[in-house]
């Protein structure tokens, strides 16, 4: 199910970026190393020869197109990339923050947003600043 969702999202991202699908389709396999995430695709490498572009640039274009839509299974990838930790570590951090109310997860999109504990912290800091 996750693989199918991610493969479909990659297909939509390619269309949004006006890139063709590779002739032999979109491959999505479990990553060889957990440090590199849960899933890997060589779409950018396959398209490099087809479109005559640098695979790194193609990968960035695909990444940008993926970020333009809601792909629930990619939420942790963005968190991991932004804080420079592995995906399993990012998952544990995210789960701990959600358990404490610092993050809230949308039931349909599965994306995270700031939770009620952040509002309480904000109010506490605001109150402290007002009394100083």
C-alpha cells in the first residue's frame, strides 16, 4: 500500500515536472540502508539519459514536485532532512513530540502541525514577558 501510494505520487510528480516516466516504469524499492530512508528510487538516474540532464538536477526537480502535493508517507523525510538525522531517529523524535502534545497529526493527510502544548508554551512565555 505505501509502495503503491509513493509510486503514484512519483508518477504525479513526474507529470507536474513535465518529465516522462522511465521506459521500464517507476521502480521503488526498500532502501538498502536505513540511514537512507525507507524507500529508494532510481528514476532520476534512468531519466538522465532520456532527457539529457544531470540526475542530481532531475532529482531536485522531482523532489520539488513531490513537495507541491500532500504525500503522507513523505512527512518524515522532510523532517529528517531538515534536522539532519536518520529516518528512524526522526520517527522516534516525531512520535515523542506528538505524544507530549507538541505536534498534532492530521487524521486524513497524516501531516504534522504544531500541537496544543506549543500554544501553552507560547502563552506561558508571553505571560512571563508581560510581568517582567
